[in-house]
């Protein structure tokens, strides 16, 4: 379907499609990242449920101690040492499941704006923790932060996403007037 804007400018590319490609790629990266942090346990001996892996729970405090040792932001250094590391099992669960939520939300384009806020919070914390490690860490996290801002600022889930399908399927629903999509 050609929009009126595209009729006026035949060289206009479908920016919404390229944004959808970026959204899906970033979502799949989050799922890949979460996959390295998850394992399964059996509830009641037979119901499989995901959880943060023992490897991730044990690795997280060691890595955060390394990051805290070189972190020049006193307030974030103190946050890592006094809040995150003592509660490492909780933060291991939060990061693993946060990455799953962001990965699924972006990959499928569902509640894209709230999902991008969660992704922004995760990436901002990763940036603050690793900022002093080196340029590679900075660039990667800043790039993902920029993606989250773009996904939030646009209806990124409406093209090739469930947000768009839901709005087309239920045009009078709260979603068509909502900031969720």
C-alpha cells in the first residue's frame, strides 16, 4: 500500500519496514543474550519453568566486582557494591527475564513502547557498569540505547508486529489510542 507521502515522493523508502527489521534484529539479539543466562527447573518434579542459570547467578557478582573496581561514578560504584552484588541472585533473575521480555516484545512487535523502556533501563545499567572498561563496551551499549529510544519514539511494532495486527484487527480498542504500541 502506497501512502500519500510516498506518492508525492517516489524515492521515499519504506522507513517503517527498515525500522521493523532493526527492531526484530535487536529483539533476536536480546533473546540470544538471555539464552546464555537461562536454564530450567522442574516445579513439583514435573512442570518445567525457566530460571536464571546457576552459572549466571555465580558469574554475575564476580563480573560486577570487576566493573565496580574501575567504575569512576561513585554513586554507581556504591550501588553495585551495596545493592546489586549482595542481591546477585535477584539481579541475575531480573536481567535474564528482562532480556527475555525485551527480546520477545521487540521480535514480535508487541507492546513495543513499554518493552523499549525496559530495554533502555537494562542498557543504561549495562552502560553505567561497563563505561570505564573500554570504547567497545561504550559503543555497543550506546547503540542499543539509541535503538530503544527510536523504538519508543515511533510506532515500531505496527509494521510486521503484533501491535499493528491488533490495531488493524480491533480498530476501536484502547490500543489504537494507546501509547503501548
